[in-house]
C-alpha cells in the first residue's frame, strides 16, 4: 500500500516538474517577441480606429494537427484560416474590448486582466507551456469520439487539445474555429466554471469563442 | 494517510479538465442571407482588384480603403462592420 502511494506521489511530482506542467518552471527557451508586437501596449490596443499590426500578422501555423484523416485535416485548416481572418478584423477587436458582464466592460474569470490586456494576450500568443510571444497560435490538436456533450477539452499541463468528432463532423468551419479558440484560450491560462451557470458564457473562453464563431460565419 | 491525501490532491489539480460543453447555436451555421451577402461582397471587392483577405490582408484593407465609396450599399455596410472603415 505505502509503496503504491509513494509511486503515485513520485509520478505526480514528475508530471508537475516536467515541461508544460502547471507547477513547473515553464519553458527554458529564451522569450522571443514577434516584431509586430514590439511596443504594443493595452493603451495602444484601445486607441485608434484600426487594428494593431499584430492582429494582421497573427498566425495559426503553430497548430499541429495530429493523426487526422485528410478530410478532417482540410476542415481543421479551414477553421484555422477563419481564426486568422477573424483576428485581423476590427470587429473582433471591438467586440473583445467592449465585452460586458453586468453592464461593466469585463469578462468573468478574467485573471485580473482588462479587456484590452486580454486582447493583447491573444495577439501575443504566449501559451503557458511555451511563454514565447510569437504572435502565433501554438498547440497540438487530436480527435476523439465520445457521446457526451463535451465539444472538446484540454488539461492545464497539456500542450494539445482534444476535439470530439461528434460535434466536429456537424460543425461548420466557424463552429470548429469556435472550439479551437475556446480551448486555445485555456492554453493561454484562462479558465471558466466547470458547471454551467449564468456567468459562464461571459468567461474568456466561452465569450471570445462565441465572438470568433459569429464573425467567422462571414468567412465560410 | 497524509501521503494519500496529498497524492490525490496533487493528482486532481493536474488532471482537472478544461472543457467546452455543447450549447445550441454553437455549430456556426450562418443564415443563407448572411452567406450570400458575404460571398457577394468579397466577390465585388475581388473584382475591384482587392483580392481576398486570406491572400494578403494588408493589400485587401488598403484596396478596400480606396474603393469604399464605389461599393454597393450592402457591401459597404458589410465591409465597415468587419474592417471598421471610416
């Protein structure tokens, strides 16, 4: 019994301290900043009537599509293109900056960040497991099949997300973009309530996922 | 016993799922009218030499700026909403 418990504890500590573990020291890579992000501040994000350059240079090329059929890959690539195109729009910037909860410009479970800081964090693309402000969405994507009402999921320490084919197959590329954005926002460190309550739709992953899907419909 | 409790606590903190649950309307299906407007406007802009934002978003936006007043009313509304042209 004690040997089993000790093994579990040792395994847990190994996971925690490994690359990508949420309790670990993070990546040892030097932090690289994409050129279009240099000088970008929340104040600059809010000012002006046009999107910052980083919104136009944002890339999804860091997404690794794992073990997919050609058809699944084609749909995923279309969804990633939707994400890139939507982030380059002024409408996306406005909707994120002006998002409200109970009449106040804020998101639920915002990690102490303002809407402008959240928008900047999206453009920076610095996932918790990578810490590099490379202006790029980086993560692995794997498919799975399940009859539950879970569209997709990830773990805090994982570098990839999992997408349920039950919904993937029925969704448009805008719907898939919605799910990818939602899970990627978890990779940036944003959370939401595990249970469905009145405020969860106003959390960063849910609310910005919806924004992505809504604007994404114009790029189908 | 303390070790057991600590193990389970640590395990649960790292195995906590972050999920998206299905909600009706999350399929991302646009109305036919919306789809038609988007396709029509992107074609109108492509015919004016603007291409499509997927090819070169900077060129597209610059071209849109120059041709905004030449667009049909519905396309102008569509483009202003997406790209915030003044």
